[in-house]
């Protein structure tokens, strides 16, 4: 699959396509030639950034049919028809079908090069417009996927927009449960590969026995002489994005093969002897410090430096200011039957908790509250955590009421006056703190 060429020539006439490629290369363009329509259709990515020069008459599949298929994928792709047997009705029909231009062989090179230049300029403008539209859409949509109003999360969303549209490989770091895979999905949505395959692989499930087959695919030669190909995850993600989750868990021996794919964008299947070209973006996540693993000898240094180009760090929940409350309310709203509101005391508990499991732990806590259970597993229902702000305020309030009751020898009237609270409020607070007047009357 190609993505960087300026011009793709699809023509079964080898002599013509070779001479045309030379003309275009002398004019400063990069060119890829395809000898059959099927080869060209399979190689061109969805957002091919160049111009297609397409022969009209080819065996098995006519150029007019190829034009229809190309424009079904992308209606704005510039396709210039060339033919050795053209006439005016054919040219008119081609332009009606959406061809950018129509030329007969031998070409009028000046006119042809002029149209190629204009088509390429229009193509680049269109792709820039798409990229900007994607960024604007994601700018408005991203807060609904990467939730949080803290400064670190605003900065993270800004980085996702810029790095995501750049199309580079990215290493995503962060503690367990911070939402690294969610960030990977957001990077893909803002990229040109948003509608292409997104394949995720948990490297922790790979081993030296089956890991290579899973990632790189296999070729099996049957007794009949037929070769059965089973594509691996890389090929399944071809044209799109491959997420390598928990890459620190990848077996050391497999890291060598991964490095070659990252550098060459090609692979060889197990038992195969031909290279498979890849047009793929690699995203990797890790909860470990890979530099420490390099020092320990469990992670290849060359792979680490190759992955370390573009890095996004997902902050832990404890560093995200008031985001725990925002996320907790979001998860509660996802429960259709949940009617519980987040009280001030619960907000205090949420903000003071360390959240070692991060967002994953927070979501479990919201699910427990929606089910009528205690928010924290180690906390009896309705009981505030010992070190939370609400618990400390409650303890202080109880001490004040006890002191006033003691000073006034259990007199409710004098305690009301001292504390400046109505009788009902005082009784409510005494009930909440399990206080009675009798012990203070003596």
C-alpha cells in the first residue's frame, strides 16, 4: 500500500507507463506504477494524497469501472483518464462520471503536466480542509470522550488534536486504569485513519509460542501445493491503526521483529518468503517506565528509542483536581436507573481519595452507588471515610455540640442559644451524632 507518492499510474501498457513515470519524475513528482486495476485498487489508501492517472482500456476491468470504484471511496480524488482510442463522446462521458481530465495518447505533455499540477494542488487543499474539519469536530467532541476540566486534561486534549492529526506513531504512558486505550481511540478519531481498521493487541497475552503467529501471520504449504495464508494483526490493521497494549509485556525475542516493522513498514509471515508492505500507524501503551526496563535488560533499548518519539502521558486521577467528581457524575448518568445525587460530603470523599485504580476504580465506585451500595468497599454504607473533609467537619461539629451540652448541663434551651440553632436542627444533629442530653444533666 502506498501513501506518499504524488502520482499513481494504473496502466497495463508497460512502455507507456514507464515513459510517463520518467516524464513526471523529471518534473519533480514521485510516482508509483501499477500494471493492473486490481493492483492499483488494493494499493491506494482511502486518503491517497495524490493524483491517479488511469488508462481507459485494460483487460478484466475497464478504466471506467475503476473510476467509479475510486470515486465511491473518495468523490474528490483527482483521476485523469488516458487512452489510445479516445473520442469526444468518451471524453464527455468520463468527465460526467467525475474524471478530473481526459487525454489521448500520445499525450500533449504541456497540457497534461499543467492538469496534473492543478489536480495535485486541489487534492492537497482538499486534504488540508478535511484535516481542519476533523480537528474542529474533535475539538468540540473530544471533551465528551476525554472527560475532565483540570489543566492537565485540557493540555492532554490539545496534544491529542495536534499529534493525532500528524499521523506519527505514539507511545502512551500512564498508571493502570487512567484511560490509555481511550486516548489511543481519540488519537485515531482525529486522524485521517478514523474510518480505517483499528486493531488492539494485548501484549501481555502474547508468548514466545504463539505471539509471532498472532502478530505477523502465517503461510502454510498444503500437500496439494496450495499456500494457505492466515493474516496476523499487522495485516488486519493495514491501512489503519494497530494498538499494542501493555507493550512492556512483549516477549524480548519478539521485540526484534517489531522493531523491523516499525522501521521498514514491511513484514514476513511465519514460513513465508515474501515481504508484505504495510501502511499502518502504531500506537503503544505502557504502565511501566520503559527506561528502567531497558536498564534491567528486559526491554530493547533500540525499540525504546524508536517508540519514544511522540509520547503522551495520561495523568493519574489524584493529579486531576476536581475531575473525580465530574467523572463520577458522568458514570452515574450512564446508569439509566441511577437517581442518586452526589452530596457535598460524598464530593469531599471523592476528592480526598487516592484512587490507586484511577478512572477504572472510580467507575466501579459509581456503579456501586447506583446499585445502592457503599461507594468505597472498605466503608459501611453512609459512613464517611476517616480522613475525608466531611468526616473531619462532622467530628468537629460533634465536639462543639458535646461541649455546649456539657457546659449547659444537658439543657437543650441554653445549648440552642449558645450554638444559635433552632431546636429541630439541634435535635437532628444530636440524632446524627448519636448524642443524648441525659449524660450531661448531672
